[in-house]
């Protein structure tokens, strides 16, 4: 079964930026056909929804990231992105992408660490 593969995480300082990418592990799965969500799991916490982009429609963000994170798609590359600006310590987490609602096995995620 296809999985979505996340990348782009790393270490950033508070106020810094990172861009995460999400792409299918194999061929035959077109992201543009689906509502895609970004999720994150902070240490000691449950996985939480961050943002969703409805195919051909609106994008929604959790209150904690609204105004700082931006969801985008590159259909030619079959990739979605999460551009993160003005990072905060509390954004530290493993970030995942999946369909929304979730239908695929979770990938390994990409670690984002915000630290001074």
C-alpha cells in the first residue's frame, strides 16, 4: 500500500523557517485527487492535526499555526508542502502527512526541532 513520505525537517531557531515536503512512496497515487492533511506529534503528546487543504478548495489551519504556516501543492511534482515561518519552541514535533480523513498507513514523519 502506498505511503506518503515526509522530508525537510531539521533544527531551526525560534523565529526561523522550514519547508516540509510530502510525496507518495510509489507511483499511481495522485495527491491532487485528495484532501491532504499535515499532522504533528510532539514529545509525550498525541498526534494532532495541523492543516488541511481541500482539493480545489480552501485550506484550514489549527489555531496554533494560523498565520505562520502555509500549505501549498505542486501538482507537476505530485508533492505538497508545509512552509513554516516564525517557528516557536512548541512547534517541535514529528510532522506527518496523510489523506484527510486518514486512510493511509502513517509514514515515518520528519522531525522538526525548534531550539535556541
